[in-house]
C-alpha cells in the first residue's frame, strides 16, 4: 500500500512538473504584441517596402512579436484594429482611405488602442487624385499641408533634438541619411514634439527646395496613442543604415508599449 502511494505521488509530481514546463514554454512563446503594417503595392516606394518586410519579419522573430501586412485600407475597421497593438504605416498616403477605415483609425489613435509609426507618405497631405483633404489627419501630423518634395532625393545631416526620448536611444547627435525630403506649407513644430530636424544647408547635391525650420522626426503628444512620424521611407538602402534601423527598432518597441 505504501509502495502504491509512493508510485502515485511520483506520478503526480511528474505530471505537475510536465504541466508547469508546458505552461512556462507557452508563456515564453506568447507574442509580446501584434503589429499590422500597411504598404501600397507598386509606386516609387515599392523597393523600400520590399526591403522593410524581411527586416521586420526578422525583428519580429528575434523579438517575439507578430506582424501582418495589408496593401490597402479596405480591411480596416474597429474590429480589425482590435487585434493589433501597433500600426505601422509604410508609405501609404492619408487621402484614399474609406470612411469606415478613417473612423476606425481615428478611434484607434484618439483612444490609445495601440501605437502608431508612420514613414514618409503620411505627410503627403493635400488634395490628390480627386480626394478631399482629411482634416483630422492633417491635425494629427501637426496641421501641415504638403507643398513640394526633392525628386531623386538628397543626402543631408539630421540633428537629434531630444536625445532623451526612447525613440532616439543609441543614435548619434547628428547623422547623415538620404531621402526625397518633403516640404510643407509651414513647420509643424508648434503642434508637435520634434525629435530631429534636417539641416537643409547640408543637402548633397545642393537643392533649392527648402522650408527653413524643417522637422523630420516627431511625435504628436496631443493624441493619446504613442505615435511617431519619420520622414524617411523612400530608398531601400535605408535598411543598410544602422542609424535608421536603430531608429525604426526603437520606434517599434516604444510605440507598442503602454
């Protein structure tokens, strides 16, 4: 009888140990968060988007989060966005969104249902291809409207303004990168928290397309969701640039956290 009890106890201990091991393994493999990335198909930014996907997939695998991709806004509604703690807008403009998608995204940002990172195209604000201005989105981007850009791009020096912000962690005080820089009707500075600006005097080759005070990385603290806009996003070689990939990685983990 004593021997049977001992066997039963050892069996129970074995199964409890096995169960705890399985539970711990499941806990470790549970994704930290889910992200959705929106990128249009084709266009001048297709190579950037194509380079972004494998980079994001590797980071997700290494850092234990998941990422899905969509190429238009037709799927976006409130139920769809409930799945995701981070929205990454890879070169998708603000003007052709369906009304339901606009309303869902507005709710997502205003009620901090997740974080947001936008690259390049989100500040392409104006009346394009017969679409009206989305005024809420213009306010989200600092109350600006797009005027001009630098076709073919230019290298330039960026100056970090807020070295203490988590998005800028590990970045040098200045760094050089290349893009098709956008020019707006005014600087968004009075409406946003600027993290970095561009020194237009360092354009290489020299360009006359300038706006003076020229923020290129910022966050709008008037909205509940953690958000960061990054003006770069045109060239695929950005993913060979340590400063850019550090910036992108920092932005992901900051925006996805509560």
